[in-house]
């Protein structure tokens, strides 16, 4: 399976690194304030019963993001 390039496609239980944000304005500022900064390790922890939102573990916190917000976060594979 090919590694996804956006956070919304990351399967529950998998980890990745934030590469960049494709968001602007208040959405970008909000994501940065929540800890989604380039280089941060992120793990998809749990999806709601309907699949949206998804809970992500990042920088010692658990953050729930809607699919549209997670789609603005580009990710790369986490180094072992």
C-alpha cells in the first residue's frame, strides 16, 4: 500500500510526520496553534462511528479534526 500524502487519508493506528500545511488565513493559524507544525509526529488514533472527525495524537495532545481540515495537512512517512 502506498503511503498517503494527506492526513485525512492516514489509516487509524498509523503514524506520520507533518510536511507542510496547504491552508491559509485563520485555518492555517488554527492548525499551527494546535501543534500541526512541519516536522511534528502525528498518529491517527480513533475515528468517530461515521468516520468524521478523526482523533489525532500530536505533541502529547489528542486533537479531533474534520476531514476538510485534515486534507489541508501534507504528511510524509515517519522515520523508524
